[in-house]
């Protein structure tokens, strides 16, 4: 009961606002608020009052409009960037060096022998069809050939190209399901469909494979006299051997066709070789890295970490930071950088696999996987290549400021490169994504990428259709888009900007002794085993300004937002948060007034009704006295807001309002408002 | 509200004027000052203003304290003004933001040119005379001859068929600085007049003056106005001289012929591979460059589609094998062999001669790209142009604006204006034609003079041309590997020869071939953009912050200040003056015409607004709606309000004005 009383009293006190009508309340608010405009409204003369009223309204709407803009700005999460350039002691980048050629030819020759004989014979037939020397050598392994054959496309008749097999076999490519794929424009997503999108002026050509008699050799291509090339090489890819679902990957150049074909075939062969065997076939560190000097400290091949890279065989990484601390470099200039002498032994290159000779090298961050095909550069044999390095860093803020990932954990692609213990990168993500798709669709993994668990690499025997499947997947725009969409870039993007310059090395005068010493050091014999076509000198060093860091910071913080909001409110109306609270108070008060009015109105209604019911009964004194007391708040026990229905149907006049004093001039407001604070 | 104005003592205007005044009084919103005198006004202001500080001055007791508050208030005002000025001055500053986006990137246009512009064998008929002349010069000056008999014969030929414009600008050998030179043809020594220009500045006064070789350009109209161009090395001199005549000859050949003389796409491109798929010459657009002949642009976007790559790495970029064909090189025009490429946007003009990258033959050049897009804010943040439309130089190139285009166009325009013909290396403006000796014998001299002015920034081109606000940049990392490798050389050359479709017995030479790979290193696009550091919203909130911090002031206060300090004060001052004037007038009328009129008063009268003055006082009282104490019918008086008391005193003090009027 006590509590109820207390509540009622509290409510009553609350109810006792600065006024009992809206007008009073407003006048009181205007006079006492801390915002600047309203005070003017009541203090000025009537015309100025109007002016001030509109001004206040205008300013209030301005404030709200500007607040909207500010909040919008805040929610757009802008960033500001700051740039710093200079020299500081920095971690020397990890340097990966590889040979452009993955394996020593002398080592892989037994594996690739058949393949080489095939391609040589094929080239013989294509290039010199007339004098096809009858094979005295052992017969070619046509089984291998037929898995992924090369075909010649005769385009004498543009609308009706004839497909010629290079070796006469009983295989005739018949059927309408073949198509020639010659385009680089996008929409050949499914290679099995019938459209050939020829990108350019040429109309859509469809190669209707004509059943051709197995005549001797293909006609001599050299006879063509006109400018237009009449023969093209293509790689025939079938979903499985002997099936009709074949596609011809057409090449404008025979050189490319041969290379592509060779890569496909050799991939299939090499994928069956176990990893340690492949490592053995590649270039060994002691053969490749002849001399090493970091700053003034000597280093040797043992300072390099070996990693097997599918494209380039054995690669060696200096300063990878996996086992030991990364080296720092605190001085600019070539004297304080890394100096390497490499031997790529060009004579031992696989002839058909890699046509460019040189070392492949790449600078990258510690603990990241080197993606040489993307970021690597070449160094030419017989030259000294100097590389000045500028570290270009971009440090970004993560979500919600930009859509990047800090460590790749929030990317929905399984990172296959994590088996190397390397950090996330977008390249790793894209490749993992591709490999995952490949495993999903083709059932085996591609040789160039790491394997997910429990999957083997593709080869011709186990997965006869893999080349077809891989080709279609590789050229599928959709697949790429899926990978691009699911991979995110890292927030900290570090690039090594290189300034590359080259000179001939060794000079003719110094050539002899340099080769002698280097050969001697390698195998302790006096035979010179090196020549100009193999040695490469590399200098990698920091430039005078070795870093350029762009770091982001939030342009709009909550502090910024608050001070801007306050600034706007203050600028237009001189207001603050307290003014908002004041305003809220006024709203509560007006709600109270409304409630009281409603109560009063209801009471009045009931009384009128009661009076109508008893039109003659005069009010007794006690009734009148009761009418003066506030029934709603004193007699009615339950609830703050007594509902109209619960009120007793008391007859009588509405209670006189105490504050009818308000009719007097405004100075009565002073004492009135003072009374509130009691 | 508008009370009937009491009849003023001054000469009342005529009927209609009075009516207008009355109406004005009624409609004028501003009803005059809040107080009759300036000090009262200030007091009123200080007590009623919304700004802090001011009130303290009035309220505080004690002189020291009041002084302190005055100083504080004033310094707050000063701080506000200073800070706001600072804010205003920094308004047009820009902040830079760098965004990186990983996405499918549009592949840029790649323009590839052979360094040698035209096939030498095809050019024979146009250049034979010039070549003969050059060979003769080589023989006379340096004793060089390749195959004596051939040269001898050609010299004989020259005498019969030689045209005369080589005589206009012969190669000269300068004996020494006594300014005599040996003419190539006549062998005569002749006096050199005019100024000596050194193309190589380092040779000035070099001891061995016998080796100096050069050529002289004269103004055709005024043969005494000559300029001698000398070079420290004969290599430079011969090449420069050759180029001069070469341009002259080429300017006369129509474009179609030139295109035929140059390499076709089949000649230049042996293989092409893009994004893992084969491509051919149809993906290349021909582009004729005046100095480099036929160039081919891959992915020029001419057929409406721009190729894009969705994977980085060398396999997915553009790979081409170029046929350089060194046998067709012009021995005097180009001395290096290889190709030139430039990576540019589809809308950009490829300035191959300025910013091309050279490609070595017998090597694989791998070019990794990194894409950066930049955007500057244009006026008023920085002085750059969005489209080039606001630059008074006509864009002669059919491409989007760039600084380079502007400079070249500007020079070409100056050339046409002052020399009457256009320079060969740049496009033609409307109605102009290329310079050649037949029509413009004078152009060479004019060109050199103009070019010198251009380089010294005397033509004003550098001032007119602005840089473009947005530009795309492909940062290239170029590296070279040996290609083909020793072991693959054999089959590679055989197959490429077959590709070329030549006779089988003719094998290509590896020095005639160049392998080029252009690819994206990664698909990260860096976008560097400038953003306005301030917007109006932020400026205003900063203002508000400053005003609020120092004085709790707002726009309302500013309006108050304007009202009180300008409108009200002014009207008070004016009224004072008006009253003074009236008093003086009365005095003069009373005291006779002896007194001279005081200065300023007649003028003041013109400024005076009688409407404001007359009506103010009654309005003031009514505006406050304060019941006069004696009229108050209430039994209990309201508690005395301090401010009311002030106002009442103000009211009583105000009366002299009204009284005066009434008295009159």
C-alpha cells in the first residue's frame, strides 16, 4: 500500500509540469530552454515574433538536414590515407630463384623419350611432308599420341575446313559434335556446344569433319601460295578416348600448338612420378647457386630453403623466414644487398617444354608462397641484373571500411597452399579455388597446383578425359568469376617495386678466370663446365628510399560524428544534448497534459451524462467539496492513469483549475515555474 | 500595432507622402531599437543575449572583475574569428584515399611497332637520292664507303638526276670557329653568317673544331639570317640531317601509300595468344604513326568490346612473337633494331616515340603490369582539366585529352600559324598540309626556330596546357630472358617458319624474332582519388564547434549581433543626429540666422528614416506588453523583476525624444 502511495505521489509530482495547458507549456519551454531561437519568439514584438518563429523552424530543419548528412557520411565508413616515404631498416624481402626449366633433360629423358620422338616425327610430317623418311627407328607409341592427338586443319575451303590427322591411324573423327575452338572472346563456356564464336570479322565457321580417305600423308602445306595461311594445328581433346564428344583447340601458330600439346602430355607423364623423384630430377642447390653474398657476409646454397614449384621444379628461397629470423637490411645500395651467381645450364633444357631460357626470380614477403608465373621476373643468362627494390606497402583497415581479409580465415575457399605453411594471398586463393573445382568436376587434381587430401594428380591412364575437362574448365569464364567473387584480397598489400637494369657479365676480359674459378668451386675439377649461356649474376638491394607506405585510417570516427553533430546544433541553434533532453521533457509533459485533458474530458462527459440522468438533483455540498479534490489522483487507488471507465460517475462541475492564475500577464509564469522545482 | 504617428515638428510632406509613410510604418517588420541610447542598448544586449561572457560583464561587480570579463570576452571573440578564418582558408584542401579493388580488369590496349617504319626495299624509289647523298657525305667527310663501286656509280647518277633541295641544306664541315665551312658538293669554302647553334651544348669551344659537322638553315626571304646547327658527333649530325630530308620526302607521300609501304599485320605478328586462347591479326587494329609507320594495337576497343582478364600471370596475358625483319631496316634512319610497345588506355593516343618501351630481338620480354587509376579534384582544389574542353587548344588527335596531346597540338598550331604548314610528326589541323620543300622552302628554318622557342617555354604552350584530372597508369616491370633457348631454337625456328608460310628452305633467323609477354601481375586495381577534405556541412559544424566552444554562440547570436550592433545602433545614432539637427535648427530659428549650419546635418537628414524614429517609442512599450505599474489592477503586484526594472528605467529615460516631439 505504501508503495502504491509512493507511486501515486511520484506520478503526481511528475504530472506537475511547468504548465497545465499546451500553451503554457510552450511558453515556459520557449522562455527557459537553452536553445537560442525559441526565447526570441516570445521576447520580441508580434512581427518579429513571426520572423523568429520562422527562423527557428528554418534553423531546426537545417540542423536535422545536416545531421542526416553527417550520419550518412559516418555510415559510409570513409578512410583517409597517409603516405610516408623514406628509408628505414627493413626486412630484406624473401628472394626465390628458380630455373625457367623445371627438370634436367638428362634426368627426365627416359620419361619423355617417347613423347619427344612423337613430336619430332609429327613436326617432320607437318613441315616436310614430301620426304617423309620411312621410320627405321622403333615404331612410335601411337597409344600416347592418340590420347591427345594433334591434328592439322585444312582451311582451303573456309566454310568447310577439313581435319587431317597427322599420323595415319584408323581413327576418324566423325560426327557433328566436334567444334573448332578458335576464339578468345568469352562465351565458350561449354566446349561441347556447337557454336564457334569467332571473334572478329569472320563469320561463324563450323568444321564439318569430312570423312576423308586415308590417303598417304597430308598434302604439303608449303604449296600454298596465297597470303592466307591454309593449315592450322589444333589439339584434339575428347571427353574420353574414342568418344564423339571432342573439341579442337585451334591455334593460330603451330609453335603454340606444339608447346601446349607437349605441356599437356608431359604433365600427364610427370604427374605419375613421386615428389622425391621429381625433386631429384630438378636442379640441385649446389649446382645452381654458385656464389652468394649478403652485404658483407658470405652465404651459400645452404642458406636457401628448397621448395618444389610445379612450374619451375626446384626453387630456392633466400631469407624466407620460416625457420630463422628474417634478415634486416639497414643500408641502401648494391654493396649491402644480396649478390648471387647462378648457373642455369641451358644445355640441359627440355627442348619442347620451355623455350625461354633464364632464371626466374621473385621478391616476396616472408612466409608467403612465391607465385612466379604472376609476379616473377626473368634474368637473362650471360648478364648481370641489378634490381633496386622499393617496398610499396598498403595497410588497410578491414571490415567495414574495405572488403579485405586480414588472414584469409573468412574466405570460403580452402587454402591448399597452407600445407607449405605460407600465409594467405589472393593468388593462393584463386589457385586453390581452381583446384577445388577441378577435383570436383574432373575427379583429379591438376599437376600445377597442390592437391587436396585424398586426391591424385590427373594422368592419361587413370583419367582419360582430363585434358578435355581441364581445357573446358580453364577457359570457363563462369568458373573464373566464381573464384574471383569468393576470394578476397589481403588488407596488407606489399609490393616490391623493382628497378631493373642489365649489363653483360662476365666481360670478355674476365670471362676466362671467372668461369674457371666457378667451375672449380662447383666440382673441384679444372674442367670449365660453365659458359656464357648459363651464368647469371644478380644484385638485389634496397634503393635510397626503400619504403612507401600508404596506411589508412578512419576518416569519420564516433568522436568526429559527435563533435560534428554538436557543431551543427550549436552553430544553428546554440543547442546541446541537454537541450534535446529538455525537449524530451517537454514532450513527456505534453503527453501528461494530453492524458489529463482526456481524463478531464471523460469526466466531463460522464458528469454531463449524469446530469442528464438526474437533471433536477442539485449537487450537495459534500459533492461539491469532493469535486474540488482531484479524484483521479487521490481516491482512485490503482494505476497512474485511471481509465475513463473506472471513474465513478460523479456529478458536478469540473474542478476549478488552480492555475487559472495564468490568465494574468506572463510574469506569473516566473513563480509558477519556480514552484515546479520545489 | 501601428500607432498613429504623432505629428512631427518638421515640415510634414504632402498628403500622399504621408500616406506612404504611414503604410511603411505599419508594414515594416523592424520596430526600432530595444533601448534609446547606445549604452542602454549594449546593456540590454548583454543581459539578454544568448552568448556567454557578455552577460558577465554587466552582471559582475567590481572594476577588475569586469575588466577581466571584458578581456576574456574579447579574446574569445578574437579566437573565434581567428579559428574561423583558419577553417575558411583550409576549406579547399583535399584528402587522398587509396582503394584497392580485386576484380576482373580490363586489359589495356597494347600498341606494337617495329622500330623501322617502312620497308627499306619498298622505300627505295623515294629515298634513293637521299641515300646517295648521305653515302657521299660519309665518304667525303669520313672516308667511309661500303662497296666502292656502288658508291662511285651512285655519285655519277647523282649529277644527272639530283634534285636541288639537297643544295638548300647541305651538310657542312666547319673548319674552325673562324666561320668558314666546306660545302659537301662544291667543296668551296664559304663564310658562315648568322648565329651558331650547338645541338650538343657540351661541345662549345671544344678544342677539336675540325671534327665539327653540321648544317645551316637560312631564312629563304632573308638569306643573311641563317642558323648553323652543329653536332659534336658526326653520327648525330648525319642522322639529324637525314631525318630532316626524310621528313621532307615523307610529307609528300599520301597516307594510303605509306600504309602500303609499311609492315602489314601478317608481316609483324607471327603468333598471338591471349588469356590462354589463340588470337590473330583480327584482334589488332592498324594505327599509322608518322615516325614508326604501321603500328598494331591489340585490344583497341574499336569493335566495341574491350577484352578483360580474370586471372593474373604470364599465361593469361598477351603473348606475341614479332617478326622484326632486320633486312628491311633503313640504315640511316634507325640504328637500333627491335620493336617498341606501349601500354595505354583505349582512349589514349599512344605516344610511341615518347614513352614506348623497346623490345629486344632474340629475347623474350616479359612485362608485368600493375594497374593504378588516379583521380584529382579539379578546380578549385587543383588546376587540372576534366575533359580538356576548357583549354584553348584544339585537340588534333582523335583521342581523349592528355597533357601530351595538348602540348603537341599547341606546337602544331603555332607551326601552322607561323610557318604556314604542319610538322610531319603530328596530325594535321583542318585546312593545313604538311611541310615540304616544294611548297614551303622556308619551313625547316622556321621549324627549328619555333622548336627552340617551344623548348624554352616561349610559346606559352606549357602555360596553357594543364594536366588531366584522371588518368590510368600501368606500371610496367620489364624483364628479359633468352629466347629461344639453345636447345629449343632449332624446332622453334622451323615451326615459326612454317607458320610464316614461307618457302621451307628459308629458315627464320632468331635475331629477326622477338617474343613479348604482357600480363597483369595481379588483378588488384589501385584507385588513388582525392576527395574534398571539407564539405559545407563539416565547415559549418566546425564553425558551430568553435562558436559554441568559446562563447556558446550560434547563428541566432550572429543575427542578434547584426540586429543590435548594426540596425539598432545605427538607428540610435541616426536619431541622435536627427535630434541634434532639429535642436540646432530650432536654435537657429530662435537665435536668428547668425549661426552657421553645422557640418553633417543636411546630409544626415537624407539618411534619416523618419518612419523608424517616430514610431519607435510607443511600439517599444507595447512590444514588451508590460503593464504600467500605475495601471495594474491586480491586488498583489508581481515580484519585481530585475530586468523589468531596467527596462522601465529605460523607458523613462527614453522620453525626452517623445517629449521633444510633443513639446513641439
